């Protein structure tokens, strides 16, 4: 009888290394550094394509109803725009939460470089346009928040360019052409020489809300401007669906335009404008995305609450 050979004892460190190597072999090679990690047995899918989008923060309806305390800030907006291609054109409309100094926003630029142009009702002209995010614009200790902001982020590859008929009312002309083209949602920019232009600049949107069913009226809430022929840039949003019009405009008004004169940097909400030599660029949009707003901190109102009662 041959005696049995005693079983060899494996050192624990060597056994642990052997088990780790077997596990790595079963899982396969690691993903490349910085790349997506796929679950075992699956493959990483392609990146999701970004669509031309209308980003909205609250709505015109809520803002005119007095909801000025829920806002979005410029850094939050820029963070949302960072998911789009850097060179995609971006235009929009909006206002600020500064009580007694709301003004009119008319942002334009690209997703990576957006100017927050704003008509300041508290300026000597009551319509001076500057970038509201620039240093020195905000009241002491106060930042800026937007209780409504709508931004169209368009794909330059799908842009449409039209020349507006000389002498045409730009609102009527554009609405008719957009309707005929079957475009339901779009960002709009008009550039060129205009005849007479009428503007309003909101300065005192009350927390109790406004009724604009009869139009933009009331010197207690708005500043009014009438301009002779000049060169303008006008930025805006278009929504054909009546259900979406209170989001970006007022009911029955599918086109919302804000604009400024590049030479004088004066402007506001465009109530009426006549085209002379004007080019319209249209960016059709594939979707509307409502982004969150949040309660503004009390410092946002510091230094502006008293403006509402200031004699004019």
C-alpha cells in the first residue's frame, strides 16, 4: 500500500492573487480611461443627439400674474446651455425680478457665449441696453434673477433666411410666413433697417399681477418709446399652438419680440415695427423644455423695493 501524499497548503496571499486574476479574466478588458463603462455583457450606446430646443424658465403667464419671486440665475442658465454645441445660435426674451426695475431681456449670441442684453427702465433714457450680468449693473449686494426667460437654441444647419417686404408690419408678415411654412415653434432674429418702431419697457410689474388683455397700457407699469427709422436687432420666440402662447407670450400673440439699436443701445419690447431692409433668420425648434426656477433670496430685492414708490 502506497501512503497518501499530504495535501500542499497554498499561502493566503498567493491564493488571493490567483482568485483576482481569474475574476479579471471573466470580466474582460477594462474600459478606456475617460470613456463610458459598459455593464458586463453589454455595449455602450452612442451619445444622444441634441435637438434644437426652446428652454423656458417659468412662463409669461405666471410672470404677468405676479410670480416674480421664483427665478433662475445666469450661472444656472449657462449650465443648461453647456449641453448644446458651443456654436449653436441662441436668442430669447425675458425680464428680471428687480421690483420697480424689471426691464426687458433680449439675449443673443451662442450657447457658449450668450449676452444677456437688458433694457434698463431706471436709466436716464428709460431704455438703455446693457448686459445685465456685467459688473456694476446690479444694486448693492444684489444679484439678478429671471422670473421668466425663454431661450431658443437653434441648429445653424437648419436655419431659414427670409427678406421681409419693405413697408411690412414685421409681426403680421412673420406670423403669416411662419404659418405658411408650417413651422410650429421657432427662435427668430431680425436685423437691418426699420421704419418707425414702438417699444415698451416694463418697470413695475406688481406682485398682484397685470391684466394685459387690452394690450400694453398703463404708465404705472411701463415706459413707452417711439423711434424714427434706424438699424435694429430684434430677438424673439414663436409658438403657433395656442396652448403654448401663454408660455412665451400672451394668448392670441404667437410672436414675442424684444430688440435694440446697436448704434445707440436703446430698446425694449417691440410693440410695433415697420420693415425697410430687414433680414429674418428663423431657427425651427424640435422641442420645448421647461427648466426649474426657485425662490429668490431676499438680497435679490435689496435696493430696489423702494423704486416702485419713487416719484417719476
